[in-house]
C-alpha cells in the first residue's frame, strides 16, 4: 500500500481561503531546498491569489516544487479541476 506524505501548510478551513483575492488552492511537493517554502519531501497546501499562483507556477518550472492538485477558489468555495474527457 502506497503511503501519501502528510500535508502541511494551510488546512482546508484556513482564513486565507476566505480572503477576497484568493483564487487558487494548490497541494504541492517540495523538490528542492531552493523552494520559496518548505523542505524537500514535504507536501504543502496553500490558498493563493493570482499573483502568488503565478509565482508557484514559476517555482514549478524551475523544478523547485511539483503541483499535485489545483482547485479554483471562489468566495471561499473550493472547485476542484476536472479531468478533460478525450473526444473520439
């Protein structure tokens, strides 16, 4: 049985989730000690503004983190991304 790492960071009821500029929730693995938050091997959840999400995507491009899960946040409601269906 595969063991998922413990998620640290903000919990699902964090006050950041309900801030006016929060638009994204991500869960990510820290891959490199140069990452802006966390230590290698940690899995972290954060609620982010558009600007902070852009920084997270840049950190992923640099190989510092790997985003495992993303959801849109609208007025505190978490809306998970849906997998796209392939058309035949």
